[in-house]
């Protein structure tokens, strides 16, 4: 017998799942897993946005260098 740490419901040993060292019932475990998936998706989205901004900054820098080079050649 165990007690779900999140909702405090008593759960049998067969229904209890350890998640990060704490006992969870089936419903609370599903909620924790959904939260973990959303957090991972947000981190991936942030990484893609930051990568795109870095690429845009690099392209802008290269374009400025080309402009300076062409202006000096005239």
C-alpha cells in the first residue's frame, strides 16, 4: 500500500508508480508526464527560435561586410 504524493489517495502496490522517487497514482502520473512533454516541446521551440535569430544575425553581418567591400572597391 502506498499514498500518491500529489493527490493523497491510497493506492495499491501494483497501481503505484515511482516517478522521480515519489509514488504516483495513474491519474497523477499521466498529468506529470504531460507536463514533462510540454516542457520539452517549449525548450525545442526556444532552441529553434534562438538558432534562427543567430542565423539571421550572421547573414546580416555577412551582408554588411559585402556592402563595405563593394563600397570600398568603387
